[in-house]
C-alpha cells in the first residue's frame, strides 16, 4: 500500500504564495509520474498539474498556467506544487496522486492509482 502525505496548505491572502509538498515514506515515487488535483466545496475534483517520473515534462490546467509550478526531488522522494499569485478561486483541498506509469501525463483522475488525504488551501480576498 502506498501512502502519500501532503503538507503545506494554509490560509492566505489573495496574491500570496504557498508551496505544497507530497511525500511517500516507504514507497519510491521516482518511477511514476505524479499529479496534483484539487476539489472545491460543491465541485468535482479537477486536475491541476502533472509531472513525469524524471521531471523533464509537465502539464497544467489552463486556469493555473503561469502561477502554479509542479516539480519533484526524487532524492527526497517528494513532489512539490509552488503556488504563486493565489486567488480566492484557488480555494480547495489539494491532493497529490501517483500516476500509473513513468512517462505519460494524464489530466484524468482515472490514470492515478494512489491518493493522499489532501491539504486545505484557503485564499481570502
């Protein structure tokens, strides 16, 4: 069983920044693409960003391009989501997820097999 743990969420003002982290203590993540998703109250879970196992390629939802950056440090077994210029519309629970393979980037949650418990991000105007 793979246990993903997110951290770094919080309550911030519009325009502020946050950096989310996702790690797995006992399972190597380097051989898998990873993704970040988010779910706002009353809405479906949506794709935010994804990164290949090597970190060489990334993909983003249009709504976050230019503001959010996904990265990874395979030596630390950690995936990050740097969030800049946050907006009230970014308020959601953010989840990291492990992709089903190494080099493919998917926006559908169906291609991710393990999920973290989520971390809350709240952006006030």
